[in-house]
C-alpha cells in the first residue's frame, strides 16, 4: 500500500514538473516570438532607410524615446528590451510556480538569483 | 564602423551561425560574435554589448524548446545559477585587483584540462549506469529524465557531486565577472565532468542558465547606452533563427558527436585565452 502511494506520489511530482516546464517554456517562447516579430518588421528600415552615422549609433535608450513617432528603430529597440526582459520573466515565473507548489527550497533559490542579479546591476551600473 | 551595403547581411549570417553553435553547445556565441564584429570594424565595447544581447537571445530561443522537451533541468539550472551569479558579482568586485593576464593563462589551462577529460569521456555517456526508476535524486531533487531521440528511448540521470558542481560554477561565475567573458565554455564541462550529467542535458541546461547569468551585464550595458539598435537588431534576429535550427539538431545528434564538437570549440576558446594572456 505504502509502495503504491510512493509510486503515485512520484508520478504526480513528475506531472507537476512537466507543467512547470511547459509554463516556463511558454513564457520564453512568447518573449522570443514577440521580439522576433518586432525585429523582423523593423529590419527593412534599418537596412534600407537612413544609413547615416547618427542613425547607426543610436542606442536602445535613445531609440525608445522615438517610440511616439513610430520610428522603426524604436520598434526594434522595444524588441531588444522584450528580449532582455524575458530572463527576468523566466525567473519570476519560476518563483511564482515554485511558490504555488509550496517548494520553499527552490522558491528561495530563485529569489536569491533575482536579488543577486539586481544587486549586480545596481552595483556595477551605479558606478557609471 | 564601416557600414558597407552588406554589413547587416554579414552580421545576420554570422549571428545565425552563432545561434546554431550556441544552442547546440550551450554557449552564448560570444566566441564567434565578438571576433566577427571587431573584424568588421565595430568598436569592442559595442561588440561586447551586442554579444551579451545575443547570449540572451540564444538562451531564450534555445531554452524555450529544451525546457518544453525536458532536456534542460530547471532545478539544476536554478541551483547552479545561484553560484554563477554570486561568482560574477564577486568577480566584478575583484576587477583590477588580480593580474588579468595570469588569469587568462590559468583559465586557458583549466579549459584545456576540461577538454582532455571530455575527450576521454567520449562514448561513455551511452554506457553509463542509469539510476533506478524510483531513485529519489537526493535532497535537492536534481535527478531527471529525458527522451533521447538518437537512442530512441528514455534516459534517466542523477547528478553526482552537486557540491563540487556548485563550487566550480562559483569559480566559473567569478572568472566570467572578472574577465568579462561568457561562461558557457566553463558551465558545460563543470556539469559534464564534475556532475557527470549527460552531455545533452549539460548543454541544454547551460542554455537555460546563460541568459540569466548574462542579464545583469545586459542591464548595465543598456544603462550605459552601449547597445546600438542597428547592430543588435540583426544579431538578435539571426541568433534567434540560428537557435531555432540548433534546437532541432541537438535532440537527434549523437552524444559523442556533440562532445567531439564541444572539444573543438574549447580548443578555439583556449587559443583565444592564450592569445589574450600572452599579448595582454
């Protein structure tokens, strides 16, 4: 009876793991696809329009400020920002799913990673 | 930067190759992208910033398939990310304190040793004793399973020596933060050699991790305005397409082939490290 219960528990745990994997994969896929669409749409403008030195040295931050004008480089910049934000969503989704599964160990580990990355970005970026 | 008409096309094609290689080998692709961009006349600071975004694109593109297919082990990835991110933070703090040229040489020696061990392990992954069906996988619950298309059956694995793997990842993160290099070349051997994971799981889990490790650097480069839209857009697009191709190859490829290719890539990285160690 106990052995049957253990096998059943393990099967359920595996099923939960598969659901966790499927949700994280969905978040990653959504991030990559939306970024890819924006980059693909803006690529012809980047390649064939405004080939000035100024346009080529436009940073993501500067391009984002042109978003209200619907500048194609601003759309590409949004794609880049979505791409960079995807691992953040990957971590937050993992933390949320570990929390829902009452997996305290991996919730703590995931949140630790978030804190370390935030500290790293603040400490290293703060000096410049 | 010299913008010839074929500039974007050249970097797009180079990025596709980097994406395929990155998804297959668990690397960020910096090993290809940075030399390619600098050869095209791109400033090294912009090349490194673009390479970091490429790492994230490769990681997200590849990991979305590997996580769904059960090739990437999320628990191993999160557990080891604690070590790599801590190490990277520590390494960034040590910047300027330790002699960088010496570190490049030590790093080259460590990678060369990893390459030799990985080469000697070729073929072993297929004959390795698999854990029992109901193996608990230890307190960290790191054991996993995946369907190996090249073998046509499910494979189970239980990582060995997680503490050693964690320590090596701490070292990998420190070296990465200190030298400003991607650590995929260190992550895969640490998982393969120290934790005795199947090579496909090592490369897939490395892909899951490299985007998270690269995140802190990417945020810094974005803040500094070093990520140029016209440079990073074709790279991100090319790498994403390349990663999609790489993720279709890895599940079907034989473990011995992946291992052999990884050893070749390690040899290239060792050459780059030796060059930087000798010339400064």
